C-alpha cells in the first residue's frame, strides 16, 4: 500500500512537473510570437513611412515639373496673349519675376497680380 501510494505520489509529481514544463514552454512560445508580431508591425510601419516619403518626393518632383512647364508656356505664349489673359494668372509677384524683364513690364501694364499691393 505504501509502495502504491509512493508510486501515485511520484506519478502526480511527474505529471505536475510535465504540466509546469508544458505551461512554461507555451508561455515562451507566446512571448516569441508577440515579439515576432511587434517586429513585423515595426517593419510594416517603416515600409509605409518609406513609401510615404517616396510618394512625397515623387509629388514634389511632379509639382516642380508642372511649375517649370507652366513658366515655360507663359514665357513662350503669354506675350502674344497680353490683353486676353485673365487677372490672377500669376499667383504672386515671385512667379512673375521668373519671366524675362520685358515680359514682366508688359504684364504689369495689362494683367493685375493677385498679391500686387496696388490692387487693394
């Protein structure tokens, strides 16, 4: 009887140790999965941030190309259209100052500029 009780007690201890080891192993695996998820989220965030930065650079380059083309078209065609161009064609004096001086002089006479202090 004592031997059987000792065997049962030993079996219970071994089962408890096995459950404890299994629980510890499960907790380690959960911690590893959580860390892996954190790393993946951090990586995704960095990728999205890089995509956003690249999109901003692309948009900035596109805006610069559009502004340059607009300036070129104005420089090339606006002198022929003085008197037909609407007020506010130039957004500000700086935009107009990028044109050659002779074209600026013609525009100052015929086309009001939005931030021109004489307009107010």
